[in-house]
C-alpha cells in the first residue's frame, strides 16, 4: 500500500518512518547504539570469544604482564591476575554480570515505577496523594547506604542484587510517568475512549501507556547505566558479586594492591565500566532526541 500524500502530492511519512529517518541521521544515537551493541555481543558470545575459562587458575603464571610490557605474550594479551587467571577472559565475562544486573534492575524498577506513576497521574486525588507520599519517603532515603544495608542483611546473590537495585530507582519512573499521565488524561484521545465506554484498564494500558513508552525507555537507559555503576561499587566494597565470579567492580578491588606495578589490573575494568556507562547514556540521550525532537535544545 502506497504512503499517503499531502495536498501538494508529496508523500507523507508515518511516525515510525520519521523516527527511523531521525535515528539514521543522529550521530550520537548511532555511536551509542553501536558501542552498546558491541558490549552486548561480548556478553552474549563470551564463551566463544574468551580465550580461557575465567575461573581457571594457574599459580605458575600469576601476575603475568600484558603484551605491551616486557615478558608479556599474546597468550594472555592483558596478562593474568594474582592467581593466574586470564585477565582478558575475566574482562569479557564481566560484561555479562554488569549488563544483566543493570538491565534487569532497570526493567523491574520500570515496571514498578511506571505502574505507580500511571495510577497516581490518571486517578489524581487521594490516589495521587498516596503515590506522592510514597515517592517522597523514597526520595528521603540515601540510596547507596540503603543498598549497602540491604545487601549486608540479605546477601548478594544475582536475584537479591536485582531486587535491591530495583528498589533504588523506581521513583524516577513514577515521577516522570505521573507528570505525563496528568498531561494526557484530559486530552482528546483519552476523552474519546472514555466516551466510547472503554474500561479503565483499557484506557491505562491501551491509550495512555503507549504514549508514555518513549519517556520510559529514556529513563530506563539512564537508570541501567546507574545500576551498573552501583553494582560495580558494591562489588568493589565486597558486597556485590562474590568471587571467583568475574565482576568489573570486584576486579578493580582485587587489582588495587598491584596498581603501582600492574596498573592495567585497575585501568582495564575501569575503562570497561566507563565505556559501557557512557555508551548507554549517549544512546538514551539520542533516543530522547529522536522520540521528541520538539524538546531538543
């Protein structure tokens, strides 16, 4: 079916086609998406591209230098750690933990925060007052200190970390979704659905929610980056991923005592965290420009 045309006979593009065109022409979005995709590929294909098992130890080859230093070899391009584990392999497998924890923490908090904000923004009144009270209580809590306390109390398994990090971020989704829901609830498409006899659930999930998804996705990318940083901080403090599992924060913690004569043990995982966080932030900022070009500055 041909695209519709305007009065002058020029073909008009659908909103989805316009978004694709803006995405192709947005340099920041392309760079962020490409670098993020590289990290995701590294995490998914880790067993295929890692030269060694990240848990295999070889005490005879411990603290082997990287390939650019004297005594280094291409067998271990980034050298080995204090117990002889291949550092490149641990760096590659570390992407799995960081991306999985960051993504699932951001996803769970998005579901919780979006649901709460949608209810408060649409119904208003006492429901909104309760929602804002809960949000204000959450904002009054020092996030990292609460995470440290909860991890100390309940342990640091994968599921526990995801749940705890989710509890830190849901309020940001709630505030954004509540504000947008208040703007949309009296617009024509919602009033028309209400006049047609649509149920409240249909209005919330078929009318309002699709119009909020662009903002939710932007917040999700930013919160995923923040979750990755906090997970690395918890692992650095010994409260995150437990050894011998490879985690970038844990690798920095383990390598800090050798940083003066093996600085790459700290620099490599630090650069990996920095690159992933910047890429996700650039991707989210680019998506915001593409989804709402009228709001760009």
